[in-house]
């Protein structure tokens, strides 16, 4: 008997065709988000679940799927899944790393350039019929050459963003998970300061990656960077990582970019910082209470807003879906999935 798989939303044809070679499947919805009741019903007789980041796969859903052997998330992040509850029941949880690295890094740079060069404002200016000819002071933006890019989270996507910074002539600093976890530890911060002032301008990890990036403490990064871009997963340690205290430390000329997860930023604190001109602007692809967006953000010219499209290219979304399906097939064939979450 072939394994039964519940796919919460229709995926690109190559992925569905691959799944059909090995498994029987049911699809929850053709488009949009699946209802809670439909999700609970769908997992009841399923050996595998292929889900999206908009599907909340909590303990109740996991317990309802009494036959589940794998939960394959079509995303890198997996904060929508109770991984602990799945492990207790011996269920693999998988994600889709690597395949969306370049598309998300590229979109990060699209936000940086759109924000600093006021691209969205300029487009609206033209469409409103306000362009009457070239003017010396019209829509002046901010140059990024020679400025400092601060990368919070130095995994696959963070490093890809750093590589692209080289072409723009930027200085790159970064902090990793340890620097975030110990951001309030004076001893850890003093170690980072010592590294920064050492004779070698690069950390060992930066040399190994072939990138001219310098590791600093979280607080140093927040206080020093001209552009701060977030690339951390959503977890207890990163919820509201960028809060009122962080905004108070930033330069008034700094820009914040978030293509990670919305709750990494305290959105109310960000609105306040923008309104009080404590930072220069923000480029956002994610929001704290998606799809809700704080109304004041919609009226701000120094904010660029995107509808969570970091990986939204046809090639990337197809690759993500195919990887999730391969994870599912491997688990249901008795093998350890290639992208099993440890």
C-alpha cells in the first residue's frame, strides 16, 4: 500500500508529479491558507504532512495525525511547527535550506537600494504627475559606498548578503547566535571589543568564508552600522530582539531591513522610532502580526513594505517544493530525510 500524504496547499507541478510517483496524496486548498478544521481533518489518515509557514502545526495537529511519520515544511524557518511534540512521537520535521538563499539575499539588497535611493517614492512621484524636469535637490537619497552594513545572523543568507556588499564598497560587520544570546554579558562584549581592536581586521570565521566581514558584539553592531539587516530565525532568544533599547542605540541615520521573521522586531517600538526620527527608515518584508501591518507604517515615505516575498521567484519556490517532497519521500521510504531538523 502506498503512503498517504496530505499537502496543505497546491504546489508547483514538478513537485506534485514527483510526489505522485511514490505516494498517494490529497491537497487541502488550491490557493491561500488552509483552515484549522481542514488541517486537523487532513492529517488524520496521513503518513506525511507537507505544509507551509502559514500552517500552525501544533501539538493538537500532531496528535491528530496518529500515522504521521514526517512533517515537511516548505520553508527554512520552522517556528510554525511544535518540533518538540513531533520528536516525542518519533516524527521527522524537515525544512528547505539553501535553495532560497540567493533569492532572499537578492531581495534584501533590493530593499536596501529601494530605501536608500528612495525608489518607491520616486515611482509614486512620477505616477502622480509631479515630475516637471530635472532638479538638483530632487529626491536626494543616501549613498551606501563606504558605509557599514551590519548583519544580524551570519548563516547562509547572512553570508550571501555579505558577499553582495563587496560590490557596493561597504564595510561589513556581523554578529552570530552566540553574540545575540550573550548580548547583555559584559564579559562577552569585552571579548568582541578586543577582537575588533586587534591587529587583524578580520575574524577567523570571516577568513574561512573568504569574506571581508568582521565579527562584533550585538551592541557594537547596533550602535555602529549604517544599515542593519536581520537574518535570524524566530526563537525565544530572538523574539523582539530589536526592541526599544536597540532602537535607542542606533544611529539616527541608520536603516533597518527585515527579511527574516516579523516578531524579531518589536513593531510598536519601530513605529515609535520612525515617528520620532530615531532611525532614518525601514525596509520590511515581514511583520509582527502578519498579514496585519501597523497602520502608521502605511503612511511613511521612508518605509518600503513588501508582502513576504523573500523567496518568491518561480525557480526558488519550485526548488523549495521539490526539496520538501524529497524530504517526505525519504522519510516514508525508511531513510533519514536530507533536511531533518536536529
